[in-house]
C-alpha cells in the first residue's frame, strides 16, 4: 500500500487508509490500525468519518 496517495491534504486520505486496513486492501488486515486511521479522519470533521470511528468505538 502506498500511503503517499492518501497524503497531501486530501480529506479522504485517512479514511481511505482506514478502509484499506479494515478490509485488507493492499496490506494485512489490521483492525487497530483501521480504527486509528478512521479516528484521525474523524478529527477532520467529516461526518462520514465520524460515523465510522463511532461504529468502531462501539464494537
């Protein structure tokens, strides 16, 4: 997986990384890393990302 594709001020970047770790896309599936990236994405105040982070928190 190439993290550089998710950097550079792209608001969907951290969510995309979370999704990759969540589903094992281009990397080994890792729920802890997925949650960390979803949370980081939610800190950017994107509603979709906040919902995903909350979903993971409530697991």
